C-alpha cells in the first residue's frame, strides 16, 4: 500500500512540474537569466512549493510518527562540511547550465527529448559515483578509527 501512495504522490508532483512549466529547460533558463530575458513566473511556483512544504512539515512533524513509517528520519548533522557546500554548488551549476534538475528531468523524460535523456543518464552516473566515493570515504574513516 505504501508504494502505491508514493507512486500517486510522485505522479502529482510530476503533474505539478509539467503544468508549471518546470520541465521546460528554456523556461527555467529564462528564470535564471536575471540580466537578460528574465521570466519571473517560476517565482510563484517556488513560493507555492515553499508554502505547501512549510505547512506540511508543521502538520506532519506534530504527529508522533509518520503514517507509513515507524519513525521520522530527519538530518542530525550540524557541522558544515565540504559535502554540504560542494553538492549544492554542483547542483546549482548543473541547473544553471542545463535548465534541468532531477524532478523536472525525470518528469520531462515523457517528452522524449534526447537532451533530457542525456541529463538523466549523467545524473544517475553522478549519483552512483557519489555513492561509491562516499562508501570509500566511510570505509577509510572506519579504518582510521581502528588504528
């Protein structure tokens, strides 16, 4: 049942991205082009998303546990490290260069554009690479702690 609910939520999210124009890289790039052909319309999409998320967090976190899980899994790290800085920087650079980020790219696969497919494949390779490097770093940290 949980997977079905998650699929419906994903479909609603993808539909919202499509309706708002977030799956169109040209629209996103125009939004990011403050000195040129700036298109402020995505500001309203983002403001709406922030408002819904803020309300959702207040409602959900007031519960003792999630509806479909045994406990909440919230970040506990408080230290700013290279991963916290470099990851979002890479994300922002990629978004600015391509006009795509993960959610809209996956939703945009339905358009059948080669550029979107290349982006998603590159994103998946990046995720695999990051997971591999992270596991190597974790193994090295554990090995150091044992000595």
